[in-house]
C-alpha cells in the first residue's frame, strides 16, 4: 500500500475499530462506483479506501515483496515456518527450495 491507511481513511494513527469502520462506510458510500458511474477517480479512491480498511482490520496482509529481495527471502522463511508448524514438522524443511515455496504460495486461484 503506497499511502498510510490511516491517512487514506482520514484518521489519526491508533484510531479505534469503531472509528475505522465509521470512516470506511462514509468514504465507501461517497466514492462507490455505482453512485459515481464513469468516474475513474472515484473508483480509484473507492478501491484505496477498501484496501486501507481491509489492511487495518486484518482482512488483508501486506502484499508480498518483489521476488529476490531480502524481505522476500525472510517472507519465504516465515511461510516455511508456518507450514512446518501446521504439519507438525520439527526439522528444517525445503533446504534451498525457496523458489518452489514462493511459487506455491503466490499462485492466484
């Protein structure tokens, strides 16, 4: 997300869940594509508000970093750890197969 989600919703950092939902409903209604047919700016703003709400309420995790970066390798290691915990595997897994793990988790649909 390029912009601060609190700023997108017009809130200050540390806003309560009630404030987040109230701001989201207000802005979503104002910029909804059905209420602004043909207005690309309103549609883009609606999508930004929805993404900010999803991020702040925990419905959406931040997007995966660009493949090959240090953060990407850390993310892959975290996914590997979660997978091991879920399956009850105690030994380190995959040994250098980070690409296959990333490919598995980045499949769309």
